[in-house]
């Protein structure tokens, strides 16, 4: 017999398969808390926006909020967390516009310069931003001891914002330790990005496992394909899940699709990523914890 939640999810998926909702319908839908299922990692952008950071800049397509809503509804999801793409730099205007357009559906993670003012942070917070992102792939750790960073971290702590970190596992410690010392909460992207060859034996991943006891670090079960080709990333995810669950508990784990899978658009698909979560967490109650209970509190839905 289906549980009430499973029945609700089935009805959502069935309705989505009958056809994509109109833009007006997307705006009107206000899912109830009981039906919540949150995708905690996705990006929105338009191809004609300035892209000052070329490291992962896509070309030739748009990823609009409406496109994302369609993916959510077609896969039994209800809410989403929009993460500012690194290639858009610190211009969060498109992100803010999406948050203001769908305040009941989205929360946001911005990218800011450490010299950002309190007034600018107020404006972001008013739009639905609940944290900032540090995409440090290929970059050294920020100078957290500088006056600008010290002031910003104090602001983030005061607002109870999170700092989302995207960095290879081997380079996490110089970033995460100072952040935890400042008192802020930390969210780690994509299983912590362990080395494809080392997998869970990566010393950086082993360091990550020691942070569960802080209760101030959350791990995103997302982007497994970024951790190794030809199924290697998925295998690392399977190996990592029991260790993460033991160290962090389900209350510190969240899921994200990583849509629109920049740099992997031809090989990664939303429905496949959502299906992987069922393999990682086959129990429906466990998935409800990760998809609803944890993100509802962490992202203030």
C-alpha cells in the first residue's frame, strides 16, 4: 500500500507526464509542506548574460527558471535551491529576479565579493538568498584573515547564512577549517569531490568524515558524474553513502540534481540523477528526510 507521501509524489509525476504546465500554472502552484521535495542544487542563466568567469561557461542554450520548474514537476519535485553559477561572477541579478518571481518555490545561494556591503546583503536576503558560494576549483583558499573576509564572515554568522564550498577534497581543509572557526554553517558540494582514483580513500574525503560531529556541515549528494567517468563517480557515491550516513546522519545530507549539468549536458540528465537517489537511499522515509525535512530547515522554506 502506498503511503500518503508516495501517493502524492505519484500524482505529481503523473500530472507532469500528461504535459508541461503553463508558465501561469507554474507561478500559481504553491505546494504544501507535506508534499515538499527539494532539489538543493541547480543553476539558472541565459546564454546572452555576461559571463566574466569562463571556467565553466556554457554556450548555445538557456537554463531559465521555467525550464527548471518543468524539470522539477516532471520528476516529482516541488522546490529548488538556485546556486549562482561561477561563470556569472558576482552579478546575482538574474538569480535575484528568479527568486522574486517564484518566492514560494525557490531559495538562493549567491556569489559575492568579500567587500559586499550590509545593504547589498540585505537586498539579497530580502529576495530569498540564504547563503553564499565559494567555487574554489583551480583556485587557492581565500584569505579569510583579511579585514574584508573577517567582516563578511561576521555578517554571514549574524544572518545565519551558510557558506557553500565547491573544491576538490584534497584542498577542502584550508577552506573549511577557517569557516567553521568563524562560526558559520558549511555545505559541501558534490560528495566533497574525492579524487576519482582514490575514491573514499582520498585523505580529503577522510577529513570530511571527521566533520560530522560538528553538526555544522552538510553534504550534498549531487554531481556524482563529476567525480569520475565511466561510472566511477557513481561507484564512489555508493561507497561514500554508508560512510557519510554513519558520520553525519541523514539530518546533515541533502540532494541536488546539478541541473543543467554544465560541461556534462550530453551525458547527464535530470531523471537519471533523481533515480540515483533511489538507489543510494532505497527507503522512502530516508529519502523524505533528505528531500524535505533537512532542506526545509536549512534553506528556510
